[in-house]
C-alpha cells in the first residue's frame, strides 16, 4: 500500500521534547509560501530540490504536492527559481525507465546521499504533470515545454498509461516492481492519475495537439468510469480503498476514511454525485479529523476538501490545529501538508482553486 507519510525516525531530530510539548502554544497563520520556499535545497547534488521538512529527506511526490499550490503566488522570477529549476532537476533524475528515486541525506551537509525507491511510480508522475501544467499556464514558457514535451510524454506513458490494468484502473508500479499488493488499483493513486492526465491533456490542447490531448483525456475518462464501477460501495455509501476490497473500510483513518475525499480533491468530476456521500462517510467514521487526533500528520487535504465544499467551520478548525502543530512540531507539517494548508487558506480567502 502506498503510504502518504514516512516513518518518524527520518524526522526525529526536529521533534520537540515532552517538556516542550506541554508548553501552551499560541497559534498564528502559517506563511506556507515562505515556509515552502525555505525548504529549497541550495547545495549538494540535489540543489534545486526540496526537503519534505527541516532535517528531512527529499520525496518528489510530496514536493510536487507542496509546489502546485504556490504557483499562483509567484512572480516570473520566482516561477523560474522555485518551479522551473525544480522541474529541470526532477527530469534530470529520471532513470532509463522514467521512474525516479527518492533521496535520504546521510548528514547535514546534504552532500552524502542514499537513493531509495519511490513508494509509487504512477502518483509521482501524475503530480509532476499537474505541476508542469500549472507552471506553463502561469509562465507561458513554451520553450520549456518544447524542450521537455517528449520526456514528459515518455514519463506518462511509462508510469500511468502503461500501468492500466484490464479493469481500467492503474497499478502502483511498473511491472518490474509489481508485487501482489502493488498490483492493486488504489483510490488515492487513481484520483491523482486522473488529474495528471487531464492536466497534461489540457496543455496539449493549448498547443494544438488535439489527437494526443484526446488520447490522454480518454485514458482519464476510463479511469473515472472504472473508479465508479470498482471502487464505489453502494451498500456502505463510501469509496473502497482499492479494487481488491469487498467493502469501503470504515475502521481505519488511513486509508479507509481519508481516501473518501480524493476524488473531490483531485477533481474527478465524473464521480461528483458521490462526493457528498463520501464526505459524510469521512465525518461519520472519523468525526474528530478537524482536530487532527487520528494521525501524527495533519492530513490537510481533508480541510482543503471541506473548504471546497463550503464547510468553513471544519476547514477553519483544522487550519488552527495545523497551526498549533506547526508551532510545536514543524517536522510533521511536511511540504505536502503546507501545500494543502495553503490551498485551504486560498479558498477561504476567496481565491480560486487551482
């Protein structure tokens, strides 16, 4: 199963002592854009990449999710520094099969590294496509697109289109890495795959490549239809975590109730008739999620969907909980969490959802 967060040992140096944790914490809004910028690596072989948190590792998937929401807040120079240069690094780290490996830093110098396998192939590629699409629409840097289009296409073909199973859902890994678990079609991953395909197709359409655009849109449509057929549990009125589950899982926070928001978070419009029921499933079986009591990490994506739905009270409650957590345990509010916190904040402040 693809994990959304990594074990705490990676970040243990940044966690507070128990004595510190008892101190009263005054919350204040997080400047997520500035905090994400501050995680940028400026030295060593991964310069231009990002740490997932202070003293953390580099995870490309988390980085993508953190960077997508800040694109609309960057001027031309910052788009080049914080987005384009990062994407160039990402593409330069692709292996011959168009997968990418995460990075552990062996010391504070950030010079000595250990490569570790990614925890998925499809979601890494999908979120990179979404980031690229937002960058291109914001910057108009079509020279970058022309230089990298072929590599982006190879990446999506190898890691999303090429991973579709007979039932239309995408597996997690390329066949060389497939295990029985990795061959599942997971709700979370497929929602991200859908969004990446739609975003990639939108850029192709802008560039007049209608045949290719239609091709990737058709794959996205098939994924959405398969999610409807294989991942919706009409008896429990909730989404299954994968196509190997008999029922929607109401006993676990991750992945059982958290997966309910992913179709709405990633804009799988074909499933919109299920959004309300899935959100009710989350609130019925994990009612205290806005207070962040079920998991060490905030799961700010839940508050983001609450904001999308106009559930302002829950969204604001979770934002306050995240602010408190950041003040006491900044390492737990990783770059992806900062990104979804920013998306929630943007919606509540009246900015359009990107």
